[in-house]
C-alpha cells in the first residue's frame, strides 16, 4: 500500500459500513480462501495425465514410457493451442486451453518418468470463479 492511500482500522470500517456488512466481507474472504486452497491442493485426474493449479499457473503431468528422453517428445504451447506427447504418435494432450496461456511464460521438462508442463495463465486467478475447470476447452 502506498503512503498516499488512506487506511482504516477494522473498528473504523465497522463504524462506516456497519457491523453486518463487515461480517459478510470477512465471511466471504474466509470462504474464498478456503475454496482457493482446496482448488490448489486438488489433483485432477484425466485420461493420460493429471493436473493442478494455483493462482498463476497450471501444472500438467503426463506419465511417459520408461527411458523416454526429451528429444522423443513433441510439445507445442501457444496462447490458443497445446499439444504434447511422443513424436509420431497421437498426442496425449491436444487442443485449445480452457483459457488463454502465456506461451513465453510456459515451460516443459522431463523428470521422474513424466513430462511436466507448466502453463502460465494470461489472467491470474483472483476469485473462485477464475479457477480453471479443466485443462482443455
């Protein structure tokens, strides 16, 4: 908060807005925090991959056959399309993302026998309704 922005104590806010309204604000903040934590902790299982999310990113994990190297993979990430899988085979993940992603901020790597993709959200999550329902549209 900058020095030029006025601040008020909870007591002052309660005097101005009323006790009932302030209680509803506190309850809404608490509820959003609980929902946000549950969404971040939830691992979503899809056919061939799993995924999680936080406010800024979607993390996708695709199991690979033993010994698979990065050069054996075909991964494409653009603002409006994601494709990932083994070269020469039908991609495990392919289609438009549920919401746009930042291609420049998205990465992928091979670790522990999995293809790990991190998709950077164009619009970070700011409310419970901003969380992604799925990876692909």
